[in-house]
C-alpha cells in the first residue's frame, strides 16, 4: 500500500517535513534506502519514505497531530521501530516510520522497571544487574524494549517460573494516532493495557514508555548443556519436561556441530544442582540425570546472560551498554561467539517459522528434525538452528493476562543468509520443509495463532 502518488505525495511529505523541522522534530526523507543509524535485523523489509526520530512523548504527539489531518486525505502506512528485531521486518512500511532509538531511558524505581522503547536489552540487563533484580527477557543485546516487552520476553531460564516479560507490564504510555496520549494501567484502562500486552504493536498507537514489575534475583541459577543421543532419548521427553517443577526449564536445540546435526538439551534451573539432578532422575530418568550432573556450564544469572558472548564483551561491557545499535552492530562480530553470531545475531536476510506444538508429541519429532537437518546443504549448515522450547508454569497459568494466544511448547526454526536471491529461493524452501516436518505435531487449537514475539499477526 503506497501513499499519495507523485507529485502530490512529494508535496505532502515536504510540507510535513517543513512542519516537523519548524518544531525541531528530527526527520529525514529516505529516497529508497534506510539511513545507516536505523538498523533492521532482517534485511528483507520495506523502505519508508520518511523516518521520524522523536525524543519524547511530546514529540511523538506533535508528529502524530501533524500527520492525522493528512491521513484523512489519504491512507498513510505508519510503522514503528524500537530495536528492529521483529523477525519479519514488520517495523518498516512504505509510508512513515517512527524510529524510537533516541527514547532509551531505563531506570528502576520502587522495584519497577521504567523503560522507553528504544532502550536495547543490553541496557536493561545492566540496570537489572545493578539493582539485583530480574525480569524474564531474551538474550539478544540489540533487541528493543519496545517490541520485546509488548510482545515477547520468553526467557529460556526464567519464563516457567516468572512468565513472559510482557506479562509483567503494569503500565504503558501510549500516543494514539490522533496525537492524544494516555498512561494506561489496570485501574485506569485495563482493556487497552491488556491489548498492548502480547500485541506486537502497530494497533492503536505508539508506545512511549512501559513499566514492569521486577523480582529478586534467585539465589540458585545453573545451566547445563547435554548433547543427546537419539537412540537413548527418554520416552516422551517433551511431556515429561513440561511436568517438571517450574524452577527447571528445558529447551531442545537442533543444529549443526562441526557439520553433524545434533540435538542438545539446554537445562536451566533455579534449584540447587543436587536437587535438580534428583528431580530429573525421578521425573525423567537416571541416565539423563547423570549426563546433566557432568554438563554444567553456568553458575549464576550473569553467566547465563554472557554465555553467547565472547570474554571481550564482558571486559567492554560498560561501553557496549551505551553504544547505539548502529555502533554495536558494526563491531558486534567480535563480541558474539562465532557460531551464535552466524546462526542468530548477524544482520542478514532471515527466515523464521514458529508453531505451537502439542506437548504429547512423541520423540519421533526429533528423528524427523534431524532427518530434516540432514537435507541442508553444507554452505547453510552454520546459519541455521531450531528449538523446541517447553513452556508451562507461570506463563501458562497467566495466559489470559495477555492478548496473544499462548500454547504449552513451541517449535522454531531460523535461517540466515547474506544475499537476497538465496534468501528468496533456498531459505524460503527450508522454511517450507520445516513447516511440513512440524505439521503433524502442531497444537490443533492454535493453528494459525502465532507467538507475537515471533510474528506480527495481521488479524490484529
Ligand atoms: C536475534 C533475536 C533473538 C531473539 N530472542 C528472543 C528471546 O530470547 N525471547 C523472546 O521472547 N523473543 C526473542 N526475539 C524476538 C523479539 O523479542 C521480538 O521480535 C521483539 O518484538 C523485538 O523487538 P524490537 O523492538 O527489537 O523489534 P522491532 O522490529 O522494532 O518491533 C517489533 C514489532 O513491534 C512494533 N513496535 C516496536 N516498538 C513499538 C512501539 N514503541 N509502539 C508500538 N509498536 C511497536 C513494531 O512496529 C513491530 O511490529 C528475538 C529476536 C531476534 C531477532
């Protein structure tokens, strides 16, 4: 959907630009390419005609008030980018994009995190660590608080015990499309607050601030990584992992290690190591408990947060925290572990598919997935990975407090490549094959219902 055809289009946008300049709201006409400071994780996205960089809620209000009368004349697509990590490039459109990167304040007050959308998770992690507080969140340092906490916050260690990050939003400042602003809370406007939590944005306005509950840092945090043997996989491992206490979280990752497809169990626990091993022995099997016992890789929450990063990242941490996304992306290769960088963090053309699956899925799912990996050509092997992540616990218990559907376990697959042609042919074909493989394990009631953190649902 385009906006007014030239020359009306140019005239209208130029008038808007003049008005924005007059009131000092930073903006730029794009002319077919994104300005370098606006970074998208997925290079497969639309290019807007105009980008606006607001520095405050008032500037968002002023800009939207100027755009509102123009929208009456013509449909104008508007989109919002906070961190640019939506998997499918949804933060861009062909019209006007609000880039929130200069609204990046992040503080803790009365044990609540108050964060602006342009703040990257690196800063959120830093502020939480300084105050010994936690919130469930993801592990990419450049993901933006804006998209993340309105739609996601699946933490591979904390979500079963504490829920998703977006389930803890207690208040949000929203500027509606007509330029009016409102602070919505459970008391003042529960309907709008509920619609924001799990929304993936782009529904009724621009979020300019979020407040979230935080929690004490747990005293025990451990993480183990076990390479599993398909032949001796404990029976019904998905269901039995789901039934573990919420302190124990499991993700089964399928990817290549040195050219061979592998299945790796990532097991996080908020219990002591001894107790965790007892529970695994009792609830799953002794053999797996024994393997976990010998495979601990992290002994604290900060170990877990730094696990995908090289040591240099820890040494340079304070400067990383204050970098702009553009500055960080330019040198990020030296901070991520190489394998993590190639298959997850690199700015590239990416394809991502995710589906809710049934927790009663039998272990044949893993045989099918390994068989699927074996079809992948060598040049792609370093650039793909997938997860079966087991949900449940608090996330499931409180599923009604967000506006997106929530299932019990999710399967995801992601591939990255450098050029558009390979992306449009081979990686789309891989996604198609993955969809076929996962089809028979899907949660029937949630077919077509996406996890918002993974995909914008156009129905909304
Ligand atoms: C490498 C990588 C790792 C990830 N890891 C995890 C993980 O561990 N756990 C997890 O749960 N998710 C994870 N995600 C998914 C990620 O959390 C979501 O895609 C999230 O929405 C990204 O937020 P963003 O602000 O960076 O993205 P953006 O692309 O900027 O925004 C995403 C969507 O939200 C909308 N939006 C953004 N800001 C606003 C705003 N201020 N007001 C209204 N709408 C807005 C955008 O228009 C867009 O539709 C990961 C993604 C990537 C690429």
